[in-house]
């Protein structure tokens, strides 16, 4: 009976979608009417955006307004919890376990293995269909010069720096170097920030006349460290009233040893340190200020699109390359297979697409490539390892058997389903969390026999290939990786 009713609702949903969806989509069958694509990337933005309810004090009115104009995939996860491998994966449509790109990598080295030498990047796919491809800012880890026909540069990447660090330098505390982590109000105007320049470049492209459909990519770099933005963005918040995220000091007691070693980021501040020095709220304040700043730049570009000749025929997709811990799990870092580092915003909006929809089925950034191909009416190449999300845009409650997979280092994977996170490390150690009762992932259920069927089911999604490290990919952040890479080379 239930099944019959569900099928009936699904049928209704499908009919409604067929009627309401595609001004854009149905017109996609003709080559002349291909929609443009505005592809907005944000660096190191976790789920602290208003529409995802990740933090009560965050101010992201422009991203929230975009979510209200489209579909918010509220259970979206990255393929890798750091910049380089996350971006290499989503642009190639291939999992890190297939490419061997588990760590950072220079763009000029991306192609130096057999799998990647044959990959067609997302932007290149559209170029082959006759699109004009343009990009600015951080799209790959640096940028691959061949990936866009026009590239507007990355400027000074992470922004102008104060003469001296303001609040944190790992070497002040006897820690290893290797992070730009610092925070504070700097410089004195938005115009000095690379993100401001990236937005201006994108706006200029939106004001130009284009004879072909375009793929325009704009990659913002805040809230990546250093958390330096002008004072006006700090002034949006009352520092003393800012909430710190949930933290359980004994949280690591039920985490496998290999997970502790793998997740170690010795150069970064710990929560214990931030509590002792009274700086936790200041760090959160700076991250929120950086997030509000980048949200404003997203808004500037979106308003330019609305005021352009392309307002009615442009798909918009907004995403972040991975999340970030701001004190949860005793860390201020990405580099983890836990929720706050894997969970990111993903919004897809455009003329003719449903508005104000939320979908909580698991999605991955790897799904963006096939989704855009599908939404624009092209056949999805069978080499891609993601899945088109178009069925979920048509009906957010559609049956969905896929999961999101995050990989950190070779053969360490975390599977996110609708309700669970299941992580399995190379030596067989496991974690299991039930997000219905434990959204902070404090209570590892992996040792409880009651959950064996759940683990067994989730295990079937683990990648069957665990490629060797790509020869130029590296991540020497801790002893685990130094040893791994030493063994690999
Ligand atoms: Ca990043
Ligand atoms: Ca725990």
C-alpha cells in the first residue's frame, strides 16, 4: 500500500517536473539554445552558510538567496578534504582512488599519469561542444592554463599580507611551518583583495557580448587562510556574542589509532590552545567575517548576471572545495574525513529549474560534471564516476541509491549516506556515526555488532580500485603521509 502511494506520488512528481522544469532543459535539445553556465567556486567554505544552518551567527544573504532560487543539495560532500585533490577530481570527473591524486599537486603535473593524461576536464568538455570557456581565480589548485580559453589570473592568490603576522605563526609556538593561518582585520579596503578583482573580471565578462554559449568560472579564495579581510566585515558581528562550535574533549577516545595519525595537522592551532589563550571566538569571528566577505562578492557577480543579457539563459552552480573545522575535533584545519571537513554547500539554479528546493540525498562534487552535461542536454560520458543530479532536481524525493565518497590518502575512505557516515582505513579500522542521533560524530558505533548489517551495506560502496599515488602528488603534513609517500616513491 505504502509502495503504491509512493509510486503515485513519484508519478505526480515526475509529471509536475515534466510540466514545470525545463524552459531551459527542453530547449537544450537544440544546439542554438544551449544555456550558459556560471560556475562559482569558494575555497575552504564549510557548511557555515545560513541555508545549511551550520552556524547560528553566520551572515550569507547572497548564497542563501541563491539557494532560494534553485536546489540546495544539503548533504553534499567532497572527494578529498583538501584543495588540490578535491579540485582535480571534480574537474576530471574521476575519483582520487582512480587518479592517485590524494595530495596537493601542481597544475602542470596533473596530467603526468596515464589516467589523467586521458581525462577531459569539465571546462574542456564544454569547449568541445562549442562553448567559450573563461575562468578567473582559484579553480584548480593553481590553475591549469589549458583548462580555459581565457583565464583572468589568480593575482596574489591569498591576498596582501600585513608586514608581520597578526595573531598566529606556527613557528612562534615551536610548530612546523607550512600554513598561512592567521587572523585579523586587514587590509583597509575590499579593492585590495584578489576576490574583489576576480569578481570584477567576471562582471566584465558578463557585460561583454558573446557569440557562443559560455562557461564562466569564478574561483574565490576566502575563507581560505589567512583569515584577513577588511574591518567592516568583522564589524558585522558582536565578537563576545559569537558561538563556538560543539566540542567534546574526550572525543578522540573511541577513534582508531590510524585515524588519529592520519588526521594529525601539527602546524595548526588546537582547540585546547585556543581555549587556553582565549582566542577561539576570535578565530571563529575571523572565519565568519571572511565568509561574509566572500558572500558579498558572490552577490556582486550574481547581480551582474541578473542585470546582463544572459539573465534568462544561464545555469548557476555554486560549490566549495571542502569544509573546515573551527575547533570541533580539537582542530582548526581541513584535512579530515569528518563531517565539518567534507560537508559543503552545493546549489544549482537557473531559468526553468525548480526554485526553493532542498534535497538531502547524498551528493558529491564529483556529480557536478555529469549534472551540468545532462542539464545542457548532452550525453553523459560513461568515463565519469559521478552521477547526474538531474533526477533529484526534478524530484528531490526520487529514489537514490548513490552515496558520497571522501578519500584522504590511499585507501582511507569515508562513505556518507542519507543517515550514516562510515569510514574505513587502509588497515581495516572503522568509524560509524548515525547523523540522526549524533550530528557531531562523537560516538563511534563501529564496534557495536548491532550495526554490522549497516556497515556491510555501506562497505559495498567502497572503491574497488585504490590507485598508487600519482608521482607528483604530495601531502607531507604529518608522519603518516611522509611514510606513505616515502613508501610510494
Ligand atoms: Ca580549499
Ligand atoms: Ca568520539
